[in-house]
C-alpha cells in the first residue's frame, strides 16, 4: 500500500450501515461543498451492543468511504489529509473484535506509533519502509479490548522537532493536514491528523502523542477533546521518540467519556518502559470514575498569568466558562503570579528535548530492520534530509542539527536543565500553586483560535497552557469551550501527578453543562489578528 495514498472505498453511495450512522448522529455540512459529512458514532455507542445499529463490518465500510470522499478532497474542497493509510485487514479485525468490550470501535493512530500491519513513518521519507512487524504495547491493549485499528493519521513530521520553522500538520509523507473549520488555518500539531480525523467523524477516536502541546493544541483548535496523561501511565515502547522525560500517548475524542474509555484500555505497566512501573497500581476505570457533579465544592485555580495575551473573544469565552464552573458549585481561586523561573523553563526544556532526542531516537532507529531503514542514527537522518529535496522544500532541520551536537545524558548542561526545568514546572510550579492555594486542579485557555498556515502572516498563536504539565509530566485535559470568530477554542484542566481520573471527571462535569462542541460546518470563520508562539511537539 502506498503510504501517502488512502485506500479508496468501494462504496458509491451510503450502505445500510451508513444510513444507520446518519440516524445515530445527523449529518452536517462541511465548509467546502454541498455534500454532508456523516458524524461518526461515539465510542460509547459503539461499545454498547444495544446502543447502536452498526455491525463492526458495516461500520468499517462507512469509515473507509468517508475517508476516501472527505479526507482526500473528493467533495470539491481542499483535501484535509488527516489520514495517511488505512489498515489492510480491517474486515478481519472487525470480525475478531465483535464480541469484545469495545465491539470493533475504529481507532486511528498517529503515524509515530508502530503496528504490525502498516509502516510507521513519523511523516518522514527516511522511514517510508519502516515495518518492524510489531504492535506497540498500547496498540496490543487496544486490540485486546476489541478496538479495530483503522489506520494511521498524518502528523507534523518527526512530531515537530526537526526545525524551529516547521509547519504544524505538514509531513513529507502526507503533505499538509488542514483545519476543517477553515482549511487556510492550522490544525496545530503534532497530532494534527488525529484531531482533524476525529473532528470530521472519520473515526470515533484517535491516539495522539505529546511532548509539549501535541495532543492538547490540535484537539483545542479542531474542537475536540484531547487528554495528555501522566507520563508513565501509558507505554511509549515502539513509538518514535523525542523525550523519555516528557513523551506520552493519549486519546483524542469528541467527548470526555470517550477519552476515559480509551484511556482505560491503553493504560498499564510495560516492562520495556521503566516509567510505567507504577501504572498498573495507579490506573482505574476512568469512565466509572467520571462524576457529572464533580465541580460542586471543587476548588480550582485560575492561571490568570496565562490569560492576558489572548484575544478579547477567547477571554470572553473563558470568562463564561468560569461562570459555568461557579454555577456548578466550584470555588475559583485567582492565581495571578507565574511560578518562579517560569520564563526560564522554555530554554531548559529545549536543552532537555534536544539531548534526549539524539539519545532516544538513536536507540529507536537501532531497533528497526536495517533492510527497511537505512538511516541508523540521527546523523544518518540529517544526511538523508540534506540529500532529499522533498524533505526540505518548506523548512530545514536546524533542531536536528542542534540535537546532533548535544553531549549526551551525562552532559552537565543537560543534567542541570532537566533538574531545573522539572523542579520549576512540577514541585515549585504546579505542586506549589495547588498546595499554596488549596486547589485540586488548575485551569486556563488551552491556546488561541487557529492561526493561518502562512508562515509570513502575523496571525499566529497567542499562547499555550501546555508547558508546565508537559515538563512536569502531569495530566492535562482540553475540552471545547466555545468559538473565537468561528474557530474552536478549548478549556484546559491540569492536575498533579496521577490525578488523571480527577482531571477527566472535572472536564466531564464542565462538558455536561456546556455542550460547547459544534462540528465543522456549523460555525464559520472570520479572520482576525494574533501574535507569535512556538510549535507544539
């Protein structure tokens, strides 16, 4: 199967199963043409035998058809390019999963997560033939629970770590993923395809990965739910890495309840990933832990020091969201001062990421089949990119080059940067703010409305809530809270280490009271101004 080409569906019209899906969730118009998108059935509906009319096999046909027609541009508007490849054994997977708990729920994977049946490219032509023939442990857990691995989602190449000028959602393998609310605006990244595919109903759920903002940012700007778990709750084995300190995988869905179901399936200890040693003891049934009344009596800290740079529209939506929390019984505590050394954390973080990238990627590349992957080290990848014009047509690889020049995990500069960044974000950051203000979670806007794809345009991101939770390795949830000039914006909820269940429950309670999500095509875009911010990894 060609990686950049999605398998074409054989359906010329909706099947009976498609009609059933349309009845479950009504169709809505997409921005580019008269033909409606069919919004996918949720994970909850799929997992309940008596709650949907779709057989797994029939549903798979519908999703294949939707990918071919809507993601690849067959409806007359620009292709969204969210899906790189469809699994070759969908029908076999669906039949095998029919009687398992997830009942054949179709799930897309970001294409830095290995599966036995498809290449894993990280969006790079250097990994175009990378088929080690193994499932990542989180994929094995999904299959064991009854999920169908629908295919691979496009991403920002190398998860946005190749260049300081990288374009979110672009990869040499898959091209540019586009935001379905406005194709001229960013889908953010690096889990761009995962978020876009869920937003337009190509799958009920997708798995993204985050080092700093790569789940929460694309989920926010595409109007869906994204959850970055505590680092160590979900295995990273057989996932193309950036940083063993900060990397994690997590669910992207349309509801918090769906995210909780998927997280329950993928969480757990893995002997090959030492960070997950406590996962089995810490994991719970995250769906069962949801409480629609959990905001009542909850003290939540409002990260005011992150708010001023946002547009008036986003600030107004955020203030309305805070009032929803108050009306639900929450006590909100204003936190106006950033943690000590907060501004310095970005520089320390970059030192950590570049150093760990060289170490971790070299280990990953050494684990691949040399007959399939000729680039055995980061230095080899840099040389490959320099000789391959398709890789550098839009931007270079300055971060790769800086990573190659790092001194390793024993380098005093790295050791100091990791110690200081973690302390500033975790013990002296999130932990201290929560203890000092006696709050159980923190909240802020996740990021701004989507900015334009034009790198020369001054309409850029206005900020992000991801850095502290990313560096500390703590849970971070984004939930749709409304719109800024027709573009979705999300509300972030952040907790302490292993507070995953509580953060999800608070988000679920907020979501039940707002129902703020509107699928693409139901909101229109009005261009606006913004200011710069970094790429998400």
